């Protein structure tokens, strides 16, 4: 076996091995040659070569999202490192572990006018959990081992991004058959989480309340045990609001939050206002629920999360620092089933709204709304579903998904910039077939995501192309601004067809309800290549149909 002859390269690779970090995404370069040699020459690493660093970082994010452990990113010096930043920020806010390993010039060559040189130490500022700024030279070996070890431990235990900056002097390509170090006593194993807090006082408050709301944000599928789900579902004084990305299902729960609350008036908002709000999971998509809970604040808001608690609704009183499943296991035995009309009232309203929802879909013409109903209805029951941001995730919120459909979206920063790359990385790491649903701008923005050799043949992409950023049309006052088409909606006439031809992806096109139905006849069947379906919709009607939807379902019962 060959190793880089740079001891810092060996230190990094050996510590990654000890930590079980074996999925490595490398962007080609020269200054990172010692790292590339170290990882690619070892059979225990699974290496991926992706040229575009921004795409590489989101690909690694998708891998880590599915593997539930850190993946490592390797890049050369200079601006290459900065292209990781969007994915680093997403990982930071989504609690996804990434290990960024950047090659750098040694300290005496920084800020002297050399090419491909920037100030790389601590470059990610407040969006990183740990910075390991290594120093080249054998005299610094103990220091380097310690800070690299600490960085890897942080990524594993705190579930987020860390940065290891590794300076290398030329020559860069030397190899040796000698392993010059063997790290000792390195502890990376996760310990079982303990939660010792006395919940008696909180349970008493809970039992005294007649109106309790549980709001669930982004949640990994299978995070909550079924017995806890059923216990929450049987309490009439509790309503559980979930989102598409919550991956939590029960007939007594309330998905499609905006469908429920968008048409409400003052009297109904007061009736819905919870005395207690319990939240868990990550970011919440619905703007309407945020506005509601800020304007009609609960008496107390409790959040359950091992790491962070945001005061999103300006009523946060308690942060339980543990996993939701651990909290519920300890909390629910102290909880009484409380007689209340709270859930029953809103269930009846939800039932009525669903009837209107179905009627509206039958009446509307071909549009984004109609397309999303057709797409979601056509999806296989068992799959990993990746959603892009902006209009895609918002339309998806208005529909119910099957329990076996595992839904993911980059909601940490809610950006459109890496949705396709994330989906491809996630597809690579999952045994389930993966489907990406994307808008046209999100897809085109991340088109370099297709520039790699790792797209599984069963990967499917559905691009809803309305010729621009249609989401801006529904924002109050947006269409009345000067130069709306050019600087807000960014109208275009581009298609994914030529990209598919260039990258060897099978392409289908649809532009009405009949061609959509025909396209889905064999779209999810086994094939030798990945496949993309591009559905063209008329941009001029989409905003009106969506806005009219909320008026329609507000019809009095």
C-alpha cells in the first residue's frame, strides 16, 4: 500500500479511518495532492471525484444525510474552499456532519502575492463548529493530532460541519510505503444519550392545559417510536401539526398546515391559540404558522433538541437538550389524557377543507398546482423523495404523503443552490429509489450537479418548468414592481433537454395533463440510465390558481 510521504496527510487519513469516516468527496487540484493520494490509495475509503466544489459539497451533504455519519470533503487551496460555503451553512443549520479538509500553502507563503492563496484559517466564521488550523512540520505533530481528533469528534457528536486546514509545502506528489504514525487512544464512539431532568412540573402544566399544540419541523424518518405517536394521537387536548419534511404520520395528526390555517379569521385564530406549544424537529417551512404563533402566542413554548433551540415564536420558555424520542419516552408516562374539544373541532374543519381541496383540483386548468397533484399521486409508495426549495416545497406542503415515502429538503438555509447535488449524493447512499422534484430555476442553478459519474440508474428527476421564478408572483406587491420579469421572476425559455443529452440522461417532456399521464406510464420502471421528466406549465395562471385556492377552501361550512 502507498501513502503520501507528508506526515500531515497520513495523520488526517489515519484519524478519519479511526473515526469511521470512509466516504470522501474530492475535487481535483494540486495543493491537495498529498490528501488525494492518502485517501485514494487506501482500500477502506470510498472516494468520489467531483470537479465543481459547490456541487461536491452538496453531494457530500446528501451522502451524510442518508448515512447519518460524517462525510469528508477535500479541496485545493484558494477560492475552491469558498465554494463549499453554501453547503457548510446548510449543514450547520440542518445538523448534518461534514468534515471539510482544505489544502493550504504554508504560513510563510500566505499574503505575499502567490496565486491560489486566500486567508483560509477560520474562513467559515460563525457557520462552523470547530476549526483545526494545522501547522506543517514534525515538531507540531502532537498538536496536529489533537486538533484533528477534536474536529472529527465534534462532527460526530455535535452533528455539524468542521474545518481542517492543512498546509503542504512542495513537492506535493511524493509517496512512501511506510506508515509513519499510528494514532493511539483516539475515542470517537458515540455514547448513549442520558436525560436526567425532572419533568414532573412540566407534566403538571401539560395536564392542566386544555389546548396543547405540537409542531414538528424537519425530522429524519423513523425518529419517533410508534407507541409515542399513538399516545400523542389519542389525546383530544393535543393537536399535532406536521409538515411534508416531518416524516410523521397518523390519521389524527394535521399535515398541510397552510390548508388548515390560511383561511382563518380572528375568532378562529383565538380558538386555535394553544396554551402550550411543544416543538421538535428542525426548520419549519410554513410562514403562516410562524405568523400565527407570533400574533397569538402560547403561554409557554418548549423545544426539544439535542443542540439548538430557536425562539421562533417569541415565547420560548424551555429548551430540553435531548432527542425528541428520548424526551417523549420520559415525558409521556407522566401525561394524562385530557378531555377537550380542541382536536375534534379542528379535525372536523380539516375534513371539510380536504373535500374542498379535492373539488378545487378537479376544477382548475393545467398549472403548477395541477401538476403537483398529478406528480405526487404518481409517486411510488416506497422511495426517498428529495424536494428543491422555493415553490416546490411549498406546493408539496398542500398534499399528504405515504408513510413509506421518506421526504428530504435542504431547509437549513432554504436555498435553491444545491438541491440536485444533494439529491444525487443521497441517492448514492440509499438503497431506496430516489426521486427529485425541482423547479426550473433550482435545477438550472445547480446543473453542474449532473457532471459526475455517480448518478444511479434508478435516479429520477421531475422538473416543473414555468419559465422563471414563479414563486415571486404570489408575493404581495411583487408583480407591480418595475422590471418584475427581468429582476424578480427572471423569465427564460431554457430547457433541461440539452443538458440531459450532454450528460447521458434519458429525457421526457410533458406540457398538458394527457402527456403527463403518458410520461408516468413507465417513468419509474427499471432502466439503464437515470431519467428526467420536464413538465412545462403556463406561468401566467399559476399565481392566481394558488391564491384562489385559499379563498376557495375558506368557503363557510
